[in-house]
C-alpha cells in the first residue's frame, strides 16, 4: 500500500535506480551513522575489518592501501593508536569510541550526504561535545552535507543550518535556526520549545502539550496536530494544511498563517 | 537554616570483583568513595554526574537498599545503619524512591490498584474500603483516572507508567523522596508533565527531594525554585556534582551556574548544547573519557582530563603537580559553596 515517490539525489537520476545501483550509493555517496553505536557494530568482527568492508565494496584498493586508509580515517576521528585499535573488537571500545568508529566507517568512502540518526543520544554530555565538535570539523574537511535527526534541540542547534520539525509523519515547519527558535510559527513547534527545561533562561513552569502523539495506524484527519492544538479551528479537522512559505525561507503547514485566514495572521 | 533531613557522612561503597580459580576478591569498583553532604528539610538537592559516576549507588545506599562499605547516613538524626530491620522498616514509610525506568519498575502481573496499594498493605496503613479510597485518591493525585485502576502496566504509556511509580512512592506518605532520573526514559513532551507533577507535589506536601540526573537542564529546572519561596522559608536548593565516585562540587543552584569552581563542573556546563544557539568558541572540550571506577587515577580523579593540571615535566618525578598526587578535599571556598580542587584554596 505504499506510494512510490522518487527521491532525487544529486539530481542525476530521474528514474527509480535498480537495487544494484542503489547498493553503490549506500555507504558510498550516502552514508549513515546509526543511533546506537554498540548495536550497529558487529560484535564478532574487529572494528578495522568492518571499516574495510565498506571500502572494499566501493573502491578498488589493494589490501595494504585499505589498511593505510583505515588507520588514516581512525586517526582523523580521534581514536588513539589506530594501528593497534583497528584490530580490537567493538566491546573493547567505550561508547564514545564506538561512535567515532561508526563515524569513521561512514566517512571511509567520502560520502556526499551523511545521514546521522541521533548520533549522540546514548553518550554522556562531555563525550557528546567531543562528537559534535568532530562532526563539525569533518563537515568542513570533507564538505559533506549532513542530515541530522534528533530530538535534542540543543544538539540540533549546534550543527544545523536549517531545521525541519516533524509531527506524526508530517513536516510541519522548516526554517533556519533563528526562524525556528526566535519566531516559531507552528503551534507544535511553539509548545515544544516551551516544554523543555533550559539552561540559558529561567524556566518557571514548563508548558504541557495535552494528550499524546496519535497512533499512525489511523492518524487524525486534517492537520494531525489539531486534537492537541489550542488554536484549532473548524478547518483544521477537515483539510490538511500544506507547507507554505510565509516568511523568507520559513515554511509552515498551519491554517493560522495561510492567506484565507487573515484575521489570525497578526498573532 | 532549616532542619537537616538527611546527613550523609563519608559514605563509601565498593563492589568487590572476584576472579581467579579460587574466586578471591581481585579488585573493587569504587562506586562511591567518601561522599559527605546533607539535605535540608523541604529542599531539592540535585545530584549530577556522567553515567557510571556512582549517583544511583549513592541513592541506594542513602536509603539503605544496599549496605555501605563505610560511612554513615543519618535520617533526622538517626543512623540508618545502626537500626534493626524492624526499626528500618518503620522508617521506610517516610522515604520513597521514584525509579529510573518506569517500564522495568512495575510488576507486569499486577494491576495499577495492586501496585499502588501494595505499600498500604505491607505497612498496614489501610485495608478494605479505606484502602480502596486511598488508592483512588493517589491515582487521582498523579493525574490518572479511577477507571485506570484495574489495568496492567503494559496498557499504559511511558509517562503514565512513571505516574504510577510516583503514586506508589506517595502511598506511604513519605517525607523524603529520591527521584533517580525520573524523566530520562520519557519523550521530550511528556517530561514536562512529570517535572511539573513533581513540583506540584512538593509544594503541596513539602517533600524533600534528592533529584538525580545526568541532564543538567532538568536538574537546574527542578533545583531552582526561588520563585516560590513564599511557601517554604530559607529553602535553599542546591546542586552536587559527582565524578567517579567523588563529590567534586556542591553549591546553591544559581551560584554553581554563575560561578562554577571545579574545572569539571565548568566543562560539564559548557558541554551542554543550548537550543537555538550555535556552539560558542569558549566551549571546553574535555579530552579522553571517564576513567573506570575499578582503578581510578591517583590524586584528583579528574586530573588526567583537567586543563589546569598538566604536569610540568611528565618524566621528572619531582615536578608532578599536586593534582596527581594528593586527593583534594571538599572545602568551603565561599559561603555554602564547596569544591574539591587544589586550585581553589
């Protein structure tokens, strides 16, 4: 029952790529960093051999060249003594080190797009700071684009140029950093920002979003957020709002901001 | 200053590691090592630290859920470890714990009513109609409905489960509550509900909290309540920072954020990404990882990662700075601000 949509990558492919073509892209031009580094590494292979696998699949390289490459990439992500540590098994690595190894694996084929799914969720804050610093440096060195997925708005702010907010399977708002945090438009974004304790400002009382996230088996009709929204109008439950650009580079899917509802726009 | 609720004195807990053919003790995990502090009545003391630094062990020893290796815990002046089991059981009425993982701390075979009613039965607080009335009252207090009473834990969401855990903790009318990472396993939007509930309950019943978390933002939120000082006078909410089994800093919330004295606290605060703000250049990035508590570094446990304690000449035995040699003691550098660092004397 799935609908097919073409996802354009680099705007070169305009037909659906075959599975073998996709295999070249995966791990090559598009690489992914998974959420839990410990479970995304295979416990029965050494870290080095797992990085080697990615390189072997995508590049023509001699064995000695591959080893050289692994050592180089491991030292780039900040693993001490890479020549020895590449022969270690994942359990011999700490959480932060394992995450570095996973990042090294993703970077081993110079990806153009790096998808990072909550790359620091399982790490302590001081280690998280190290990893974020590393990703920033690597973005600069490799010039890769990053799609950073996460729920920690602090982490997102650190790395992102643009932020898109998702709710129940739909994109509800997208803008640059200041747009989202200084002028949040969608009621969900607004409520989300007020519900988190902040270090920088004194939080008196946290905002509560009533209800829970809907089940996606039967999402609410119209705007998926309307049952929990304090501004919900009649139209919200009837028709789905479309993402519209209301400010330069700031798009939002909410009837409060669309043209046929001028009375609410001045809010 | 108000009355001291809990006094922790030089508390130490080592977990032995057995090994070899004869299974002799070969090493020990120094989970909590000589920690002392006190908690005033009506206060929220926040305990922060990275994973594995001994926060949870400390809270367990403080409630005598496990026996310490050394040290004392006094609850309203009574040494918990000198009490008999019967006496301890009576005291347990006044202390309760809200656990970290609401999925794991509820018995899947018990209904909500059984779970919340169990402390009432165990302590003989209420039975029959009275017990039922009390359960309904507790269930309502934490924001659940009476029709939920005969449901099993799997029928609730994570936030609701944590509410059940809180209702159970409230059942015996405690005075002192330990909340061990009560929101870390919950969704961001549900966290606010639980934090607000904990605050409301404190205001209503005058609870004393030991609030444990690795997340400085929620700890700051919970331990910074100067806005409702009208209810409890002289209340002074503080934050304690732990590092590898040791307390490194203890100060009032405002003070610790405005003026962190220990290099670790400073790094910890600066490491937290702030929503809506790009990282500043001033951020302190700590090198290395937290050392293992099996073999903690000599001297100050933070010294291998500390920017201020670089040995002048690492090859010369005499030029080692004091940090790697002598363990710093927790001393009061200004009023109410304690820090364990050789640089702050």
